[in-house]
């Protein structure tokens, strides 16, 4: 079994793969947070369908939380904290979709897909996370 040290640099391919994965998740979450801040009618209608009521205030609060957690994820010193907070946020979305009986692969598991991309991108680009969670090669 190989040992990962913090002095070992991340390869260019791994670094760019991680940046691309993290970038895709970041772009989606920034868009998602922005449409909730406005809030667009589709957001309030969806909140109502999920049983939370068609509240502009709720949509704006969720948008602000999404954006703040995403900014924490983007910044390297706070990327772990952002990833943990976003994982909780996505878990809440999954639970909400399970509660109302949404389709499994397109709605319920979408938060899981984003979470895997989020953590996968961070794992690929950050040596500290690799030292904490080593995966055998």
C-alpha cells in the first residue's frame, strides 16, 4: 500500500480533472442559488409542490445558503467546510424528494450525483483530502 504525503504534488491531469469537476458543480450551484435569490416563478412553484409553500422569502433564504456554501467551497482554505455544508444541503434536497415520491434517478439521486462530483473534484485537486481519505490505486 502506498503512503500519500502532503509534500507529494498532485499531477497536472489530476489537478485539472479536479478543477473541471469542481467547476461544473460550482457553476450549477451558483446558477441554482441565483435563480432562488430572484426568485423565479419556477422556484416558488417547485417549493410549493414540495410542500414548503410558495414563499419568496424561503426561496431567497435557500439561495443565500446555496451561494454562501458554494463560495466557501470555491476558496481553497475553506473548501472542506464548504464541501461538508453543501453535502448537508444536498442531503436535505434528497430527503425532500424522497418525502414527496419524486422519480429516483432524475430527482432523488441528483443530489448524490452532485455530491460525488463535489467530493471527487476536491479529492482530485487537494492533497490534504487524499491524505485523510486514501483510496488504493
